C-alpha cells in the first residue's frame, strides 16, 4: 500500500531503520564496517577525543563493540598506485571518509573550490602563496606522501630560512586537497599524510568523469535513501549541497519516476501551520518497532542536522565545546542517547585512561523520558561502552537530573565534576 501520511512514530522508525538502528548489534570486521559506511554514505571525521573520536562512534552505535584498529586499517591505510586506498577523505558533508570509488562524484565540488579559493584575489592567487603551492607539488612529486611538517621547501629548518612556516605548508596542502590535486593518502596516528592524487587513488577512478547534473542527482538519491523519510532541507543538508531549489527539482524528478513517494508527516509543519512537504524512499521500511539503546556522536547522521533532530525527535541539540565552562547547560561534549525510537537524554562522557575509568561528567533526561527501566538500559550501554574502550569501571558526577538515576542503576562511585556542581 502506498503511504500518503505517516505518524511521528512511523517517521522516526523509518528514519532510524534507514540508518541501521534497531538491529541486533554483534560487532563485526571489515565487511560489516564497510556495509554500515555504505548505508550512511559517509563517515564524518572530528578530532575531539574526550571519550572516542567521532568517526569511531557511529559504527559502535550500529554494530556494538568492534575493533577500532580494523576501522583504521579500512579507512586510513596509505594508498599507493600498486595498492590503491579503498577509502578517501573529502568534504562530502564536512570532512568525511568515503569510498574511493565516489571520488568522481565530487568533481563539481572540487571545481567550485578551485573557483572560490584559486582565483585572483584569493589566498592561492597571491604570488607568494602560489610559490608555496608550487613547492608542495614539487616535493610530493619527488618524495611521495608527506605530512605538513615534512614539507622542507616551506617549513623553516633552523636559522632564518624561508619566511614561510608550518602553517603555510598545512594551508597549502589543505588548498590542494580541496582542489583535488592532492589526496589524503592515509594518517600517521591521526595526522594526515598527503600525496598527489595520482600517487594514492586508482587510475580508473581518476579517469572517470561524472557530469555535475548526474552527480547531484545521485547524491540526492543517496541522501533520500539514507534518511528513509525526509524534507528537501534534510536532503540538501546530508551532503551539504546548499541549493534547496536544485534539490527540489531533482526530488520532483525522482517522485515522477517513483523512487520517492510524497508523504505528510504528523507534526511536520512550518511557522504558518502548513505541512512541510516530505518524501519517503520507495525502499524505506517502517518497522513495527525499533529497539535498543545507543550513544550518538554529535556528528552522527541521525542528529547532525539540528533542524531535523528537533522536528524528528523533539530534541533541541547544540554542542557546547566552544561555550565557556560556566555557561554550559549540559556539558562539554554531551552525547544524545537513543532509547528505542526516542532520544531519551544526553550524557557527557570522558575516558580517563590513566584511571581506567569512564566518567559520566553529566547526565540529563529529555522531558518525560525518565524511568527506572530506562536508567537500567542506559546503564547497561555505558558498561558496554566502557568495555569497548578498555575501561574497567564507570563513575558518575552529580551534575544533571539523570545523574543520580544512572549512578543507582550502575551501582557506581561518584566523582566531582570540574565545575563542582552538585545540582
């Protein structure tokens, strides 16, 4: 039966199912990791490492405990012409890991980057900076993959030397990466290693051309499928296409072909009280229920578009990393907690590796979500997360209206929050 209207619950279940939530989590190796990245389309990268780096988290949310070294080998291995990398980094949302085969899809974005940052009056157009870029190109060509600090033609090596420094090398490499002349060939620890694109990516990938119209159509299709049910704004944000007018045109074409089906979602209304147009992908499932508990990174596709998170889950979410400590409402890096089809709360976690302890720095309920049973289920997930990170115990501060509930469910010791709150 063709659906023309979805309840809020049905929309949430369709969206979570499309993202791989609600299935049995049994870990997995490279094949399972690749399947989940393929389902999401991209894996966003972020350097914050208070609990776990962000790109590790979506796989844990979907698969449960897995070997992060397996993910490192999958997405960070250095590519060579003889053994090209399977994954590459590019601005497919923000900085993300994505399959190397998708490199041609992003030529339109690389072209726009060249137009924006490589023309007259831009950083790259400055004669001195152009010399930096030429030096970087020459070194990569002659020496192979390098880290920014290894670019000898730019980085000062003692004495007075050139007037450029490490920041120029890093900025130059970043520009050439945006332009597509270089690729991230792997990482040393978490530091990027850059190479000329032809030194890292498969020749057949570099030779393949995808017209911009075809690339945008494919990305809209993927975004719609990855979200299950979505508005034009949702689809536009998934790959940061930044053209809702163009997305709307492609969505209309996909509706005409039957790939997307128009639906009205209960409660999805604009400021005037009119329904916001939405579409469900023809392959989307609306399961009878979505079970399970998962900790979500702020950069998980389930919540990374804040307008969608608020519309879908009635969950208003802002990251407080850059908020001064005394002004933080929930904590430095609070993680949304999904319980079944709802966002039940948010928890600020810190891995204290020296003490082998997972510290719950703050814990908060979303309105109407507090219950003893939910506390027990979240406590189980926190134990699971601690074990995944190789931490032996969990302690809980006294900051947040869920802190006492979780401490009781965990039978955990308490610790003082850095701010000293006990409320």
